């Protein structure tokens, strides 16, 4: 961002004034930024984005250590996605294996999503308190073991129990992976790296779909895909053991005057929640929309291809792979553009375009047309998603960049957890007639209407929310925030004429 020297109105306080100001700022090219100097004096001015740089030059800005952290973060997020989609893309196989229907199998997806927020809270706070490394190592190793346990689940009840526990550990991956991968990226490269990182989710889906394609359509082949998933998760966990703690977290620990006790950490957390609770609620609402967005448009897509479009496992897998390839491309490009056009404008634009593409996504009948339209829809769905990792990190309180993104993301996941069940239940309760006269579940219309509603919800929510593009990623020490707030409170009391002597103690002046 470049300074213009033009003063702007202060950033609004309160919910309704913030909504009006944020919506108005969406149509201004320059960004309203609050600047605080070393004396604690603040002013607000307009800043304009720097011209887009060649993406190759942006990639070259990352140091070798930054690349290591980013690659490990990407790998852990991709393995996490592979683990999750190993179930969703094989729901028809699992339904046959356990002699049930797709709606019942989607209960496992719901249970996984419900418990991810618990894991996000536990491992996210552990990441902020103890570091990014060991919470991630534990996450990945246990996830691999739970994938193996899923293979040996003899009954459907055992299967559901294992998947519930799987969700608990899966929830802890995102916050630590995103914080570790992005906190050392140069400011100008953040949008591009955010887009690439988020597409670890789509990359994991593509890998799972390729594995499903490779093993064939026989019922028992789902176990092979789960073995592959287990190997990937355990492998990433072991690789992470070999790398040191995140450099930003090491700097933070080195600057602490003394070891932070658990009591101090929890007091700091309470202070953050008291100050930032509105931001937390906004981020949860935004992530609820986004999680509905992705799960509604993709979790039942393979089932849609097999039932309504009457494709075999091979063609349905090909279409799914091409669809998520579009997601990888879109997330990278739109994440990159968000550094210039702004985080919110990128999300709003991508969501609106995806809504207009929906008819072309569900109406074609040939493999080529369905693959092309699926590619384009997911280009914009995951294009909007590509902005999310850096947007959440920039909105996050500096000392909580592991827990804040992870918890808000997974709480949104928890609220959206019934999405697969809702889509399957509605589709199976409403039948449509296909070209050969057969009556089949209405997956296409249900997914299309739901995705259109969600896309509009994202556009509205992003348009009225805050944005902190280019905010500094400080190495904040736990405990400093509480002390600073206490000092500010004392100064405020003194300014009211309460205690002149105390002013000397707070400012250090005699």
C-alpha cells in the first residue's frame, strides 16, 4: 500500500456505522487505513494499492526458510483435505459396504465437521501458547492412525464413532498450518501465497479423486484410498518433526522477559475476546457461508454425476478431478488479484460470478460440458476461498494468528456441518425425470439453488465487513496486550483528572 497523504474519516465504531462505512468503502479504490506512531497517536488516511507485480518476482521474495514453512503448511493442509474427501467421494461405495444409503453415510461427514471446531480451539490455542510445530505433528500422526482405524471399523456404528474422533483432530490442522505458512511471507506476496495455500484443500481433493479413479469402482476398494490417506498424513507429520519451530514464534518467545504462565495466557485470551468479540462473530458468520459454499457445491458432486447424469465411476472421477483443477487455478489467480483489487472486492466478485454460472453447471449432459462448467464454477468458488487464509490472518489479533483463523473457520464448519445431509435428503426426497425416462434424485436442482443462495450471502457479508489488507504481522508477546490495555485505561482515567501522580508512573516521566 502507498500513502496518499490525504486524511480520511476515522474508522467507524459500532455495528451499523461500520456496516455503512465498509459498504461505502467497497466502491472506493483507495483503502481507509488507521496509522499509529511510536507515541500511540493515531490518524486515518487513504492509501492506494501498489500495482500488481510479476508473480515470479513475488515468489522470489520468499526466503528458503519461508518456503520450507509454506511447503510444509501446504502439505499438511492437502493431506488433511485428502483425509476428508477420501470419504465424501466414495460415499456410494461406503453405502454399499455398510448396506445403507447416501444420506446415512453423509452423517459421518456431519459428525466430522461438528467436532472440528473443538479440535481447532484446543490445538489452535496450543499453537499460540506452545508453538506451531508439535500441535501439528500430533494432529497429523493421529489423523493417519484414525484413517487406519476407519478401515477396520466392522459396523456402521463403529465407523461413525471413529469419524467423530477423526473430526476432533482434523480441526486442529488449519490454524497452525495457515499461521506457519503465511506469517513469514512478505506483504506484497501474501495474496498470491494465500491463494496457493488455500488450494491445498482442492489439491487434496484432486489427489483423493485420482486415488479413487486408480483403485476402480469395486465396493471394497474404498479401503485402499484410506490406506493412502493414512500414509500421507503420517508422512507429513514425520517430515514436520524434522523442521524447526516457526521463526516468527521463536522470535516472539525470545523477546519474552519470562516464561508465560498458563494463567497469563488465559487472561490474555479473555482480554482479546472482550475486545474483539464482534470481529470473532463476523468471522464465524463469514466462514459459515464459505463452508456451506464449498460443501454444498462439491461434497455430493460425484453422487450427482453418477445418479442424475448416469456416469460410471471413471467418468465421474474425471469430471471431479477437472472441477477441482479449476479450483486450484481459480484460488491462486483470485488470491493473487486480491492484493491489488482488495480482499473484499475479490470475494464479492467471485461469489457473484459463480452464481451466474450455476445453470451451465447442472444442465449439460455430456462429460466434456459438465467438466468445463464444473471447472469454471469451482474456479470462482475456490477463487473466493483463496482470499480467506490471508484475510483471516489480517483480521486476527496479532498474538492469536493460530487460534483465531482456526477457531472461526471450524466454527463455521460446525454450523455448516449438516450441508451434505441437507443436500442428500432434499435430493432423495424430490425425484426428476432424466433423458431415458428414469426417475432419479434431484441432486442438480438442489445443489444449484442452494449454491446460488449461499453465493449471494457471501457477497453481502463480505461487502459490509472489515478489511485490513497489508496489516503488519507483529511478533506480539503474550502479556503485552493486557499490559498495554491497562496502561491505556490508566491514562484515560488520568486525563479525566483522577490521578496526576499515576500519570508519571504510567508514562515514566518525572
